[in-house]
C-alpha cells in the first residue's frame, strides 16, 4: 500500500502538534505520560512561591507546583500541585508552605493526617498551613533586641550629650593638668624605686647580717621553748594551784572566824580588849612621862633616895 504525500503531511502535522502540547505541558510542570494526582490548596500569601516548586512528603520530593492563580477579589491564591506517590494522603492532610533554607525558594510540604483513613482523590483541596522560615524566626527574635539596642543607643546619646555639657573647656583643661601631674608623680615614683633599689643593693651585706641574727634569735627562742617544755612546767603549775587552793582555804577560815587570826578579826571582845590595853598603855606612858619618880629611883653619891609622894593632882586623876 502506497502512502500518499497528503497522509505523510497529516501525520507529521499531528506529531508536531502532540509534541508541542507535551513540551508546553512539560514546561508548565505537567507530565502527560505519568499518572499524577492533582491537589489544590489556597493561601492568603504564597511568599514568593514559584511554579515548578517542589512538593515534598517527609522530605522526599513527590511532586511539583503546576499552577498559581487568584481565586477571588480578596487576593487569595489557589495552588495546583501534581503529586505522584503510593503513600496514603488523607483528605484532612495539610499542605504547609515552608522555606527549606536561606538560598532555596519556597516549597510545599504535605503533612499527612494518619488518623483519618479517608484518602484524598484527584482534584481534592487540602488544608493550608504555613511554617515560618529561618529569616522570619530570626527577624522575630531580633525585633525585641532591636528595640533594646535602639533604647540603648538613645540612652548612650543622652549620656554623651550630658558628658559634653559637664566636661566644658575648663574641666577638660583640669583633666589634662591632672593627667600631666599623674604622669609626673609616676616618674617620681620610678625615681624613688630606683633609689630604693640602690639603697638595698648598697646595704645588702647588712641586711644579710640582720637576717642571720634573726635566724640565730629564732633558734635561741626555739631552745628556750624546749627548755621550758623539759622543765616539767605542768607539775609546777599543779603545785602552784595546790598552794593557791590552801591559801584560799586559809582565807575562808579567816573570814569564817576560825583560828587565832580569824578570832582576832571577827571577835569583838578581842578587839575591845586590845583597844582597852592600848588605852591603858597610853595612860601608863603618859604617867611615866609626867611622874618619872614614881617608877625610877636613883641617887647621886650614894644618897638615899627620897620616897615618892603623891600630889593632889595625882589623886585627882
């Protein structure tokens, strides 16, 4: 059978049309020769999601975005996805928009609802979800820090302004003078330090001798301490304590009126007798002084002594 030129032309045209359709679909992210399931999800904001973006399931790429269109006047966006996987995806699964890294664009991750056994069919709409990206999280964390930094900068600016007001020209000049005087003081201190080093170096022999004498003194003190330890100081202290205890007992007896000394201190009769004896002795001495002839008889040249005669005054006494 001979194929005419018209048939060949028709076959070529049809093949070209089919190839064009397949290429157009492929460029749009559709594969006509694979059995994909199409799912839809609606977002308020796709945050830069582009067509042909990967669709993942637990990190595995199972499809791609095939279309993004507006659904209403509010501006919500409807995403069309082609998914090819044997994993069961229920009707209540979530299609979460997320950002895998700093350099990659937005992607969609299907989070299956394993509790629901009703599987999603081709053309069903999944629930939307949004997972903040790393930049969004960092921005949220940096927002309070930014406010604190701004407040700190304002405070620092006010502080610097106040310092500028406080440190006028006169104060600045005083500070320069103080710094200069401090530098001069440090130089003088350095000179004193050098002088002290010279004095120590010149008297090193004397210092060494003093240290040697100190060592000898320390050794002597150690020997004295050993001598005191070997002198049975504890026994001497015990004897002293015993002696003090006896003295304490004697003083207690005296206070109680025991013994001769205690009776002399505590007995009033003894005190009165002593007082009377003292008065009599005093009178006797006064009488001897006034009338010595009553008690002493002597004669010169063997003459017989004249006997003593009491006078009227004596009798009166």
